[in-house]
């Protein structure tokens, strides 16, 4: 039976808890279940955030978990793409059927009546002309509605090997800041080109869209710095450039180009908020390691057999507790296996 979004979210949460506890067998079991019981759609993955959670496991220390995570991600991508193609075929088929139906109206049987009068040729031509104009107007409205709907929600070309730049697109000489203030234009113009290069590196969006995004981001950055293009402004542009260009950060570039994140919001993101998923995962591991290492010098850890190691299955562990959250929350327990060295925590 195929999982729905709610069931998938619950299973993802269970998988994350098992991974934090070092229970690799449970993680493997759930990943296998995702391969067989999930038919992925774009809406389902967006609601459950399953793609992000499983994407992190592709660099897992356990080879089986890493391989399964890669298989699941690849399978889900194929399912989402196939779903898009099917929807497009259905839309095209529906449009053709409507056109055929509109072009061939059903003929009603002719009924002769003594009071019926023959329709003049001029009147018939007028009605035919009005019908054609009405049909043309409907088709025009349909085209307008279709143009409002984006063809795709992904602007990233994952197969690109050579970074795309303003110079390669031939727009580096024409990119200019909006020039609504007295700041030196050459500095701002170069910054617009930098932002363009960061957004365009692996994008398949049009040069017009990328140019508009780059100009808007630079304008908001300059505005945030009170139109002063000194060191703070240049440092901010440099930070934006490095984080936007990060190969591991395609989701952020995609949201900006699609307009899901405004330029005003982009320039106010912190470095942590702009970081890629891999960088966030690494920061989490560092913080967790720091918590394990934050015990006072000479503090004694209690030995216990109450915990079972998820890696080696032994019950030879030491643990300590620490208040890592607010005072009304329970303490966090940090456990270390004395046999294989695996560490995990729980509240």
C-alpha cells in the first residue's frame, strides 16, 4: 500500500530518531520501505521534507545506509519527473480534445415546420463570424492563463559541467545597477555581475530573469547599507556571492530565481540561514561533538548496561546528563559505547 504525505512524514521522523540513536538497522529498514511503498510526487516531498532528510544520509558512515539513500533519492527524482511528463501529456491531450469538440459540434436532426423561415445567407455569415471571434477570444484567454503557470519548479541544470556566467551569456557589459542614488556606479555594477554569476552558475533560467534578480539583490543590499558602498557593503556582497555560488546550495538559488524568496529577504539572511544542507549538517555534528566534549575536567561518567549500542549491540556504556535547553525541559542524556566508541544522545 502506497504511503500518503502524513504517513511519509511520520516515517521520516522515525528514521531521523533512529539515526540519531545510532540504530542503523532501523534506518536501513525504513529506507527499503521508502523504495517499495512510496510513489513520490512533488507536493508529497514538499510537505514531508523527505527529500532533504534522506539526502543527508547519502554521506552516512554506514555504506548500506549511504547506498540505499542514494537509490531512494534517484528513484524519487525519476518518479517526480515521470509525473510531470504525464501531467503535461494529459494537459496536451485535454486541449486537443477540447479543440476537436469545439470544431465539430454535434448536428441536431432537421425538423421541418410550417412556420419555419429560411435563414438568410447574410445572417448565417454574421453568426458564423461571431462564433469564430468568440472561439478566438477563448483561446486567447486560455493562452494567457497558461502563460501565468510556470512550466517547471526547478531552474537548476544538474547536468551542467561548465559554470554559466554573465560573460558567457554576453550580458556582462550591459549589466547595470538601478542607479537611483549617488553611489559610484562602477562598484555597484561589478557587484551586480558578481551576484549574476552566483545565480547563473548552474541555472537554466533566462538572462532577463537572472539580471532582474541580481539587480534587485544588489539594490536591496545597497539600501540596507544606507547607500554606502564602503567596506560593510562589499563584505556583504562577498558573503552573498560565496553562499549563493556554493555548489551544495541549489535550493536557495532556485527559490530566488523563481521569486519564492524576495531580494529584501535575501540580503537579511544570516550566514547560518544561507548555508547549504551539507554545511548545516556539518555544523550540527560540530555542535553535538562540542556538547560531548563540554563536560567539566575530571567529571565522572556513570557506567550502565541500560543502553544498547546500535552499532555493535553491546550494553557496555557510560553516560552523563546535561541541561542543554530551558530549565523546565528534561535534561539531555549523552551516551558513549565503551566497546566501539559510538556516541548518541536523547532527551
